C-alpha cells in the first residue's frame, strides 16, 4: 500500500507557502521522485503518493529553481540534466546571497531612520556624519582647528553648495590659521554659482591656491591629521559620510586629494614674464572675464551665464580671442592671455 504524501503543515490548495528545513526536505524529495520517473507527470507523482496540492506546490518551486521545465502539457514536466540544473540553481542562490549582503547596510540604515534609532557607535577615530548641516559644521570646524594644512576639494554636492552659501553669508566662516597650506579645488559645475565665485575671489585674495577640475567624485577635506568625506552627492542624507582621524584612511584620502590637485587647472593663474608694451593690450571687461573663465575649463554655457551674454556671443568672442592670441585650444588662450597681462 502506498502512503499518501502531503505538503508540510498541510497547506490549502491556494496557500502553498511553507518555509524552513521541512519545506526544503519536502521539495528535495519530490525532485528525487521526479528524476526517478524520468518524464514526471501529475499522474505519475500521484502514483508515488503525492497529493495534488503537494504536487502543485513542489513542481512550481522546482520550475522556479530551474530543476524542472514546463511542457505543453500543464500536467507534465521535463527533467533537465541534474548536474547542470543544480549548478545553475546554486549560482543563482549565491548571487542572491551576495546581493542580500551588499544591500544589508542600506536596509539597516532605512530601518534605523524608520524607528528613529541612531547607528551604533563607530570605532574610536571615526565619526559617521549624516545630514547636510552636520557635514557642513564639521568642514567649518576642521578649518578652524587646522594649523598646518587645509586641502578642500568640492564637488557640486548639496553639502558643498550649502557650505559655499554659508561662507557667502558669513565671509570669515572658513577661517584658517596663518601659515597653513591652503588648497581649494572646485568642480567646474560650481562655476555657475555666485557664492562659489565669491569664495574663489576671497581665497585668492588671501593667497590661497585655487584650482578647478571636472568630475570630482565627492567632496573631501584633509586638515592636519584628519579627513572628511561628504557623500551627499550620492545620498540626500549623506549616508556613509564620515570624519576620520585614523592614519591609514587619512593617508589614503590625502593621496586622492594630491592626485586631484595634480590634474586640476589653476584658476586664472598668471605667469610672471617680461612683457613688451604692445603685449599689454587692454581688453573690455567682458573679454577679460571670458578669458579668466576659459582657464578654468568652464563651458560656453557657464561663461554665458557669468558674463550675461548669449552662448553664441561667447563662441564668437572665444574664436576671436583665440585667433588674436595665435593658439589652438581654449586653455592655451587663457594661459597666453595671462602671460600677456590681459587678465
């Protein structure tokens, strides 16, 4: 006499949701029976003692895992070669596990925000930051506490934009001690910001080194033996942003800032040289502004906004200036103009 096999916990015909070790054992047993049948059918599985609800549940699961394949007959299945099918299923399971591990921290952060729970305390020397204002406050504090160096690399993140706005409101906000090595690199996207241009002007007036670069990945500050990373460009709340005073990460971020600085373009940096009187040709203020922006790598659209003219006018003036300077590139035009004292 054949003993009838029901699904674990005896699910109803429309509720085949059973989990845990018992469920896995049950599905594996049905798979072995299907392999033994060669060409499993509902009738064959019934003959093996399986009830209809169990057959529907188990075959659906096995098809989803790629261990059985549907046929034109809804009550019959093909069994692909087990070695290949089991390997593919294992790969899928490993991929899902890897994805779950990769998203665990983000899901944890969402949960903590939902229940109003702050993250657990980080290691000593590492402080996690969250929110634009908190990040800006820490950037300001690093400037004020630094004594030997402050290297600031700004992308166009919400925190960077807010920092520049606050500095514009309170010009002395980013106070740095006398004698400190101050370097400022801004992403070219910020050249469309009046607050950024004001800060550039103040920084240069104080003798700080200023440069611009395209595609800065995130805002970074290196101040003495501390560093800060702002990730608000990648997450509105800045999840993952941090201030660190541990040697290895500070050295790594210092190296990153050095690389960005080496690739950046000095902002309208003049070159000292002896110029003949005819080289010191006075230019209209608008053309001087265009040339100064050219040295930063600014686009015609940005230059047009900053000078109050159309993009087409900028294109014509840039071509005229390049022709009169005898250069082939926009950057060369800016450098030559600086050498001749035009800007």
